[in-house]
């Protein structure tokens, strides 16, 4: 680097001498420009090597700026850059370290050991999907999934109904059947109460509970095919009955909006979801479905507008890629 600096300095002095003697001579002026270009190129290379690593890239921009600066400001450009470099070394930027401190290790609390659950959902699912894994380990993983939400577990259990191991199939079927029967028994307990209820408010309250229970069957992925369609019709029936008495229930409007989306009725879905939002239903839960309804209607401008207004600090994992796409 010393040789480059010496060469650049010599070329710079020669260029200044040529400029001083140029006068009206075109030849000397052209010689000055050529010598100045060589001096700027050599000096800029020295200055570029003095830059911090983070400022050296991209090379074309950083080196090109220095070379042009040294070319158009003979000698002064190099002096300004060297002066800035010396000032940065003499007076470095102070980094605030007031927020950094040594933290001791947390105390081990023995009474919380019983609350620790080992094996996340992804790990259990991978273990269950591995047909080569030992059967006892797969059975243990399947039993461990009983503590997980039914909505998350149901798709996995349905896949296991075609498993090659009889024990896995039977246990998966039993878990699905048990979750479905639990809700069905609650429904069967509410139906006689609805028939014997006399006051409109009592009938509306029971209808709301029935709509919630039928909706839970759908939400937990416990029904499919014709059973799903029947369950959806029951949700619509009892939700409509409850809303006919009190139309201020936001969750029932939300259910109807979701069901309208499922049967490809985006216009109804948008109206009912907007009603749910107006009645105070969580906006971050309504917006993705409103955007879906707008998308089904090919109203892409509204989709982008809705996604741009989504301001939840922690969106659901399924919503994040949609937000990245529509907000970009």
C-alpha cells in the first residue's frame, strides 16, 4: 500500500505541475487530465483499503466514488478523505453499553417439573409417520398427542387410520371417536331442553349452545363428507334461530361467515364477517377471511387493502406468508 500511495502522490504532483504550465496548450492540458486520472486511481485504491470492511462493498460504488472525488478535486480530495480517516481513528463512535449487564443463572425450581411436557407436535408427528420406528415408541407418541388440541391432532389421526399397525389404527380411531362422542353427547343433552323450552330467550340461548357444539365438530376436524354438510346445516339452522332473537352475537355471525366461505358464497361471507367485526369480533381473526372472500370475488385491490391493514404483532403462522405476499 505504501508503493501505491507513493505512486499516487508522485502522479498527483506531476499532474499539478502540468496544470501550472499548461496555459493555453491543449497538449499539456490533456497530459494533465491523463496524469490526474492515474493519480486519482492510485490514491482512491489506497483510500479504499483504509475504509472499514462494511463500507468497502460494493466495490464499484465505493471505489468509484473515491476515484471521482480525487479526480475532480486534485490533492484536496485525498486530503479530505485522509483527514476524515484520522478523525474517525482519534474520535471513535461511542457505543452505549448501559443496557448490557451480567445476568446470573436462573434458579432451578423443582416443583415445576410436573408441568414440563416433552416432545412438540412436529416431533410427535414425525415419529408417528415413521413406519420403521419401533411400535412402542409410536404408541407412546400417539398417547402423548391426547393432550394436544383436537383441531391439531385430528388430521394426523385420520392419516393413521390407514396405518399398517393394527394397534395404531385402533388407538387413532378410538381417539377420534372419543372426541366426536363427547361433543355428540352434549348435543343430545341440549336437544330435549330445546323442545321443552318455552321462553324465546331460553330457546335462543339453547340454540346458541347447539350452534357452538356443532361448530366445534367442524372446527376440530371431526366430521367429513356428508356428515360435514349435515353439521354445517345444523350450525346455520341454530345460529339463525339464535340471531333471530338477538342479532348482536358476533361469534354467531363469524360462524355463518366461515360457513359461507366453505360453500363458496363470498358475498354472504363478506356481509356476515363485516357484521361480526362491527359487533366487536377480533379484527385480526376476521381480516384473513374477509380477504379470502374478496379474493373469491376477484376483488384483488380489496385483498391488498385488507392485508395492508393487518397490524397484529404476532399473526398466525398460516397468515404470515400471505401477509408477506400481499404487503410486498
